[in-house]
């Protein structure tokens, strides 16, 4: 059987993987992996040396050591840490690490969507990154099968397994809208890798859109209901907190489902408090129990139910 680590990998492959992961989770010029991307890599059960480096990076990013780069701000130190991580990963990733990394990237639906994106990143179009990654692997004799999601080398399947951080899905309910299904799948994906802040932010966006759907259905444009949820002068929907207020002041309109609306209001307000329009007000959630305690799946089920009653 082929020893995976006997295969020599072109450095360009790791460079592409780091760019893709950084663009996907930690976008900041120049493209370097941040704490979210590092957490994804930690979930892939990479080699011991890489895992040790990633854990130290996470610790330094959270509390930049005062003895390092004396005189620089914590922000500047974090920028240096990101650059150092990129350089170190380029040097120490084993071939098995690289293929685990690549398998994660290939399975990501958002990354697949980059092939339709014309975004230019520092002179490179990101739509070419994934196809170039596949071609670069081929040049190293490694084939990736999109159907089986397996790698092979010299006609022999390579055993590369990834165990998610968590094996259970977060949101189980079936959502009829394809867009919402895709969003649900992404929420479940980041949740399974322990990216709880990301799961919360995406869940909040899903809840907000489900609430808008309810208000649009209950107060259609034809009945002059647009002002309930939309600011015509600014050509945008009202803020999440205002939408909640609109539902609360109009809960009598939803009889005989008033009790459902009351439950929705009880569940939705704590989610509203997790963030407002100011980006720096976002709370970081590192604990699964904190996110589970918000009862987001139950809230989504209630919103779906209320929508069907209209």
C-alpha cells in the first residue's frame, strides 16, 4: 500500500490551500489564516507538530505575549503571528496533512461556489483557485474523485479520513427554500467543527430572513404592508431588532396563534442581544452549551410553523 507521506507535494498546493482557507474564513490582506481558519485546521486531526503549532497560535492570538515584539500593538502582533503561521505551515505540513486539508476544501460548498465568482484577489481570480488545486494535485500524480470524495495515487485509493469535531447536526428541520437549505447546511457544518460564533451569526441571519418572510406574508405590499418591514427611502429591510418590535406590537393580528408568537418573541430576543448593527458588539462563543442554550432549532421550527399558518 502506498505510504501517503512518501508522495512529494508541490509547495504551490499548500499555498493555494492556505489562500482558499484564509479567504473563506479569515479574510484580511495579505491572505493569511486567522483564528477561525486555525480552528478548522485543528478539527482535521493533522499531525502532532502542526496541531501543537496551531494551538500555540490560537493562544497567542487570544492573548498576545507581552515579551514578543515589544513596543507593537496587539493588533500588529496578531498580524505578525498570522504571517508566521503561514510560513510555518508551508514548511511542516506533511502530505497527509495537505490531503486532509484539501479534502476539507473540496467538500466546502462555499468554496465550490468560488468557481462562479469573478472576484480578483491581488491579481488572481479566486474562481481559478479550486480548479488549479485539482490540476496541481494531478501533476503530483494525485487524483481527486468528486463523486466518491477520495484521493488516489497510481490507481490506488489513499486512505484520508476526517472526523468532524461533532457528529450531530445542529438544525434538523427541513427547510423548503433551497437558499435556506444551503444556509442550514453551512450552519450545521461550522457547528460540527466547533465554530460556534460562526454558527450563531449564520443562524441569526436565517432567523432574521424567516421573520421577514412572515411579515411579508402577513402584511403584503398589495395591502400597503411594505412599511412594516421595509424602509423604502433607504431601499433596505428594517434592522433585526426593529423587525422584532414590529412583530411584538402586532402580535394581536396573529390570533389564534398568539401563543406561538409569544414563544417566538421569548426565544428570539436573546439572539437579538448577541449582536447589533455595530460589528464590534459581537460576542465570541467558544462553548457549545452557550449556543445550544439559545434554543435556535426550536425557534426556527416555531417560525416555520407560524409561516404555514398564514
